[in-house]
C-alpha cells in the first residue's frame, strides 16, 4: 500500500511523545524541497516522557523497515507506515505529520 515519504520536516515522535529528528537525511533527493529520510538514517529523541522508574527514556531510534520499491542511494526510503525501534525502550516511532504529495511502496 502506498504511503507518504518522510522528509526532514516531518513531525515524528517516540511512543512517549518525545520529538524525534533525523541525524543524517539523504541530501541528494528532495521531497517538498526537503531531504528524504532513508532506512539508514538514525533519529535523535529529546524530551521523552518515559517514566525513568521502568526504563530510561528513549534516546535514539533506527528504522527497521522502509519502502520496498523506492530507493535513495541504494537504500529504502522511509514511509509513513515504516517501523522503527527506539533505544533503549524498544518501542517505535510515530510519524504524525508528513508531506502528502509523494507516495512510495
């Protein structure tokens, strides 16, 4: 099923509402005038509200699944339905606001 491609300006949070930002978006492909995010891109998470009693808060995240048919630099691009794993909690990322014009599968 096609889904929007994530880019540098997309609003992404961890499951505990901590804002997540891509560390190294792919600079050679632009969507809505901004760099796309590939599966190789790590995310930094700030302000995670995970109670420290159970586990430490989310610090970074890595995408585990991207698009199957669209690549940037030989690496799958990340789409809104992609999955990620946050370190150290093991939860995922939530892409909340993405550009609506370019879809990938």
